[in-house]
C-alpha cells in the first residue's frame, strides 16, 4: 500500500474521502489484530495507514472550514 498524495485526495468529493477514511480505519484495525497475534510481517503498513487517515481528515477539515468561511 502506498501513501496517498495530497493532490489526489483534494480531487475527491467529501463523501468519497469519508468513505476512504472509514475503509482505512477498518483495515488499520485488522492490521493491529494481525500484529498482536504475530501474523503481521510488514509493520510499516500501520504507519502508512495512520498517516493516510490523518491526511484525509486534515483535507476534509480544511474543506469544511473553507465552506464555513465562504458562507460568512
């Protein structure tokens, strides 16, 4: 899994970003279970997923704030 680029995330609609965040959180949970049981070999995927989620949440928050500023 590669990290998502900011430009690619910005092209998505807000609902698509929320769906990707949800999917990523589910995958992160599964990877954590694999890590605890000793089945996970590539632990770098945890870090990549966490950062992707943070990127998507940040961009979503920025777009929400921009919409609020535009409404004022």
